[in-house]
């Protein structure tokens, strides 16, 4: 099953959130497993029920799993923050890291038969990425982990060989069944999405393609204005909102001297940074040219300004082979706790943007701030 890139920026941001949450889970599981392993080792030593030499137990049950889990966490963290890896690659790294960690836990505790099927939890969870390649490989690896855990169990308990073989058969049948069910559910989910998209396209054939900007991947101006109007129309003291305009510094010079193609590369770079800000409470769209508008629903002024400055700093770190110096962006921000229309709100943000440009560029200013 081929994996197609997701074009909806909100969906991409959701997957990004899942990846970072999974990264936290890997770290927590690494530390929890280490603590439990040490505790179990101490318990077995005190009860004289270790069943093997202490150094072997520490090496196989504690040090090796901890080392593998730590490496998986580092790889996941590096992948999540990589600017060169695609979303598909990041999804696969996170998925396989989770599966291998579950497999390591199953192997380190092969004496506890229910843990043999622990990798199947990773198979089920990682279906959220809708990647057939991930499902296929994970299903195969989970079967291998179960078989290996069963072999270790036979080695540890040779007198219970027949029982161990029976448990292996049952666990492998479960793995095949759950993997098949995951494949079928993904197939039905894909068909459901296709049907929904077709129905949506039929009902909105004249609107198709207008929701996102083709160059930057953020929302289009049309969609932005519609959604911003909805948010600003219900703004009040209990549900304030913020609006910001970002403008690439000296962008016209880039277009004039290097051409529109290079200008589009810069726009795409800023678009990729902005996509990380899109969620259920934030709308990001291309307003025109090199201007981008961000609408924060239920915005907290300090948090909004912090997010805008993070965007400004992250974008300034981008490297372009055709530029000798880094490209920067300036921003203007306005905050409201009363109902506003889009045009008036944008005027206030543009006023703050003009102040930022006048004050030296590469900064974000809010309405009411000093230009000094």
C-alpha cells in the first residue's frame, strides 16, 4: 500500500503532535522500565529466587534493554527535530521505535507469557499514521518477537516445553488475527475517507483547491478570511483573540535579483515553519505575496507573542544555498477582547508590523508597544 503525503496542514500538525507525544512516552517507558528492572532484581536477590547468575541477570534484563531503549529515544528525538526528513520518514521512525521497545520488553521478560503479545499494542497504536508499509513490517516483526520470546521461555523452562510451544502457537495466531484486523480496519478507513472526499468534492466542486495555498501549504486567503471572521465575530472578554501579520524582510529584493523560483523556495520554508502552529485554536494563512496572517482563538497575549518570536527565530536559522545571509521576518500583533471585523483587526496588526519594520526589522511588535 503506497503512502500519499497528507496535504491538510491541520492533519500534518496532528501527526506531528502524536510523534512528539510518543517521544515523551518512550522516555517515560525507558525510565520506568529501568526502575522496575532494578526493583525486581533487588526483590529476587532478597528472596534468593534470581534463577541465574547476578551478572547475567543485570546484563540481559537491565543494561541491554536500557541501552536499546535509550538509543530508540535518541533516534526518535533526532528524527522529530530533523529539518530534512519527511513526515512519512518521521512517522516510520517513531512507529518502529515503539515496536522495538515493546519487543525488547517482551524478550527481557519472556518468562512472563502475557508480555509476549506486547508488540501488538504498537501495531494497533501506529495505525494512526495510515501507512501500509508500517503496518506490514510491524506485523512481521511482532511475529518474530513472539517466536523469539517463546524460544527463550523454552530455554529457561525446558521441563515445560510442550506448554511453551502451545503458548507460542496461541500468541502467533493472536498476532496474525490482530494484524489482519488492523489491515482491514485501515482499508475500511481509507475507503471511508475516499467516499467522504468524493461527497465533499461533489457538494463543493467550485471550492475545491481553495482551502490551502499551493506554494506554502498553509491555508489560502479565502479560507483564512472566512475562518478569521468567525473567530473575531465571537470575540469577547472571556474568549479573547489575537491576530498577527508576518512579512518577510526584503522579499522584493530576493524576487527581483534571484527570480520568483528562489522567492517561492523562501516562501515554502516559512510555510513549513508556520504549519507547526496550526491546530484547532490557530489559523495560519497566506494573505498575499510574502504576507502571512495568524489568528489565535482564545489567545493569551504573552503566549501568542512568544509563539510568534519562536517562529521568527526558527525561520532566521533557515539556510538557503542561493543566499549569502539568512532571511528574516518581521511581525505585527494585535489583541482583542471585543467583537471585531477582519478588516479592522488586520489594520491594527499592520500598524504594529509597520512599527517593527521601522524599528529595524527581524522583530515582532504588538500594538501599543514603543518603537524604540
